[in-house]
C-alpha cells in the first residue's frame, strides 16, 4: 500500500489558530494509526500546508 498524495482540509480562515493546530495533529495521528504493519521505515516523507491557491509551506514531519 502506498499513498503518494493526500489532500485534506483542516480548517477555514475563520478558525482560530489553535483549532487548526488541533485538527492538523489529529489528521497526523489518524494517518499514523492507518499505517500498515508491513510498512517499514519512514512512512511520511514530507508535509506541506497551504491555503487555497497559495504556495505550500514545508512542515516538520517528526512526531513526538
């Protein structure tokens, strides 16, 4: 199983920054939970975040 790209909405411009952060963290937790046990090594290679029609900003992929 290989997910090359995943596009997900985590908020709207009307959301408070804390709510967007919570939604992003929950999305990452869900992706990690769905990782098949047969997959070894790095599961998420890169993450970028952007608003509609704007360039993406790279996000640190390490999780505590």
